[in-house]
């Protein structure tokens, strides 16, 4: 399962389960929130690691830029589209 699929599934579960949602939101208060979030994901059975999450967002964004207007520097800057971690929480709040 790809990271985007795991995050979508986890977000869907968290929307239905208020306790899970609260646990995931609580990870944002940790001194290392990304690490805490990934640790919680692994506890829940989703093999998500920090660098995999960061890389997936960057790869997605790079693919999107290449497909827009020839992919050069004239491609539009899409704010936050490469940050799957922030997008996940935006969908929970």
C-alpha cells in the first residue's frame, strides 16, 4: 500500500473514531511531531516513516510540476502541495 493510500485510510478511520482523531492530533504537541505521528502510525499498523512521508510529498509535487506547462521553472508554485503531513492534519481539523 502506498503512503497516500495509508494516510487516506487512516484519516477516514480517524474521522469516524474521535479517540483515534484525538490521539493523532496529540502527536502535534510532541517536541518531534513528525516522528511522533509516524510512531503512532506504526503502532496502528501503518508502516509510515519520516523520510518516506517527506519523499512521497516531494515526488508527488515534482511529478505535478513536470506535467504543468512543460515542467520548467515557469510552472506554478503550489503552496503546500508537497507536504502530505500537513495535508493529512488539514483534513482532520
